[in-house]
């Protein structure tokens, strides 16, 4: 029986080290959806401290904040993407889409299969 071929492709942005990839993109999208880092991490089964580490490392490497956040308390906290953070995320997702579309074409041409 012939198996259906497929491939995987995960795009990561590097400076001196990895800055951005599918994981942080998903995290930012979940923060945008939930307006909360805590709720985003719960929805992803991710430790809150790990999320903050990932975000802070990316912000340091990129040189701009990805999030505006307000610490919780009586009025409750929250988080939202900065304008630059949102633009970077959108650019990453657009780049990812273009590369995946091209990779699908090449994969079909090379292997006669589509993912």
C-alpha cells in the first residue's frame, strides 16, 4: 500500500539566537484573543513563567515591546499587543503563509503529492 507523503515546515526568525517562531506567534494570538497572559497560557497548557520568559527574550532581541500589560489586582490585569508587536506578528504570519504556499507547490512538483 502506497503511503501519502507529507512534509512539515516550521519557520523561525533568528538574530544571534532564535527570536520568533510558531510557538510565540500562537502565544501572542492567544493573548490577543483572551486579553490576558494567564488565560492564554492556560489555553495552551503552558506555564505562565515560561510565557513571560519567551516574551521578554523576544522583546529584548527585537528591541521593542510586543505587549502592553497591566498587573492584576482589584481591578484585574490584562495584556494586549503593542502596535509594533501586532505588525511583527502579522508580518511573520504573512511570510509563513507565502513560504508554505511555495513549499506546497514545490513539494507537489517534486513528489507528486500535496499535504
